[in-house]
C-alpha cells in the first residue's frame, strides 16, 4: 500500500485539534543529559501534560473531528488498554459523540475508571488487546457503531503526526527521535512529518521485548504475529503489526530495537528522578531505547516523548521497589 497519510493530513489534523490542545512543553534536563551521557542533549516532549495524560488525545480528537454527521450519530467504538480509550471518551464527551471502549480482562482499574469518568460505556471482554479488537469489530456489526481503531485509521495517524510537527517547531535542531511503538501511529506520524519538513531527521523505534511483534516483523520484512504481549508497558502490548503502519515503518525507520521490562522500569525511575514527571511504562520506553542507543547517538540532539503518564499505583509501587 502507499504511505498512509501526507503532511497535508497532519496540518489538517492540527487545525481540528488546536482549539482544545495547545502545544505541550519540550524541555531539557541537565541531570537527564548527564545520566544518558555520550554528549547527548535530550529533549523531552511532555505528552503526559495532555488532558488525558497521553498523546492519544491528539489522535482521538483528530479522528472524531473528521467524522461526518452520519458517522457520529450511532456513536464510536474502539479497543484499548487505556490511553486510546480514555482519549476517545474525552473527545466524544467534548464533541457530543457517544463512545464505547472495549478493554480486556485484567486491564488497569485506574485506566478503566478514567474511561468511565469521561462518559464512555466500558465493555470488559477478551484476554488481551487483540481479542478486545475482535469485540469492537463485533459491536460495529451488531450496533452499527463507527470503529476508531487505535492504529488502522488515517485520521488517528495524522493526529499523532502533530506531535512530531510541534517538536520540530520547538527545537528545529533535533537530530533524532526515539519513539515507542505499540501499533505505530506515533512513529508513522513522525516519519510523515520528517519526510516533508526534515528529511535528515533519524527516527528510531523501540518496543518491549515481551511484546515484540512489530519489531520482529520489521526485521523479518513481513508482518508476523506474536504469541503473547505480557509487558507491564500496556500501551505497547499488542501481538500484531498493522496494515496501515507497518509498510511505512519498514521503509522509514533508521532502526528498531527492543528493551526489557527492567530497562523500562529504570527509565520510569530516571524520568521521575531527573524531570520529576511520572511516566507509565510505554511513556518511558523512548528513554529506555535512548539508553540502549546512546553510543550510536553520541553527541546528537535527541527527542524522546513521555507519551503517557497513566501508571497505576500498584505498578508504580513495584517500579519504585525495584520489583520490575
């Protein structure tokens, strides 16, 4: 398939979201630079400051804002481990669109509460994210709802692209971005922006080694299904690569690595210590990737994203107690 979106799509998405989502901060922390070492200047994009504490607010508002009145009327549905669902519920509440969110059994109670708090109907069914996607597909057939997939939706990807666009406007001298990948909307949005605005920008992807399907697919050159996705970084917990993002990831990324649960947990602790910001596992994976790639990126200005700050209390306790 062709590249899923254009820079024009990203600019249109920005027009749809700008009234409700002002730019988030891009900051540098001397103590973080020192911890990373190798002369790297680290720029941290604070998507944990969004209304839903995650970059997914961009995706959902961009996608729902692009719907026709006919598509809005029955309501929207999505599968999520939390952040996409909360964002969909939040955007639906703002725009007056009923939202239904499917989550798997054992999902974070705090993320479930946030989804309900924004007014969505919560459907708990399936053993993991990929099974909850099947539930959402069933509700499309049964109820006539409009599916807003967390990855396979061009308006979702365009919304994610506004993140990289902001970063380059705030710090044009960035040499590289390291982006956590679950489905790949954030990375493909960044690749789209880089192709149009800064072709020399290198974009690296990082995935949890316990949910590595997209990483393994990238290295194999073809989509591969994973057997499980059991990482505590639940925003990365998918067992598949996706039709709308995989070809662009394969073509555009400078590299793709995995990081362990221990490396992600250390990145959560390091962000807390150096920036005094709370990141969930997926939100800290970019820093974990940078620590692995630090020798490769020596002397460069590198952007990372705290893509979500919705870590639940028990997982945070385990991270701080070094049980993860």
